[in-house]
C-alpha cells in the first residue's frame, strides 16, 4: 500500500503554516500553533486517531486566534484529503462517544467527499481558554469542508468548556482513525464512486 501522508504549506498576510500528516502513524506530534489550547486539542486528536502530525503556524495572534485556527483547519483538512487520495478501501464512516469527567461528546464522520457540518455549541461557555467559543465552530467547519467530509459533533452534557472540547477532539480522533482504516476492497459506496 502507498504511504498515506501529505505535506502542506500555506502563507498569507494572516498566517504562515507548515504541516505534515501521516494517517498511518503512531500518534506522534510536534505541534506549535501559537495557541497552547489548540496545540493540546490537536495533540489529543492525533493521539487518539493514530496520526503523526507535525504542525507549525505563525499567525496574527495580536488580533486574535480566529485566522490561526481557521487556516490550521484548512491545511489539516486538505492534508487529510490528499493523504487519502481516492479513498479506496477506507471504512469511510467512523463514530466515537468520549467522556471527560462530567462532559460527554459524540462525533460521527463520513469521508464521503460531501462536506457538511452539524454542530451545536450551546453547551459551551462563551469563552474557553481565553478565546470565544465561535473559533471552534469555524475550525470544525473549515476542517470538514476542506477534507470533504460530513462532520457531526454533539455535546451531550457537561459544564466545563475545556472538558467538552477535549471530549470532542478525542472523539474526533477516534472517529477519523476508524474512518480512514482500510477495511474493505474497492470504494465504500453503492454507486461505485465517492465523487
């Protein structure tokens, strides 16, 4: 089987990003986005998904973290799409439900080529780790659309924003880890194509 990995570089007036992703890795990471909480979340996702991820970003954090997190998600989504290529043989669908103390989150993905995000953040506090909660909706939206996947994230219950997002990122990693696993022959579609 070909190596399923990809590299991305993106440089704009807002961010300068370099990323390497190996979906058949061991969960090893070297992540520095300039946003410590984001580094922690991406580390969790990679570990639980079994992905190796090297990521560096220099962003306009003097404004806020919005551009950094959105552009990191765009690069990560593109790298995932590139690493999977035709997506032949992958399970395509993955789901996980993960607790973190008082919080519980469920994530379901379908790497179908059809991007969509279902995300209700009404349980999240307005501010998490110094950033408005909206940055995470933008992160997940950018990731889903650039990767070409359905992404459904449901916060079942919880009070602590860190715990809720941690549960979601662990579940995202687990769901993606299952979805990208080669588990069948051919393309996982009754119509014979994922385009």
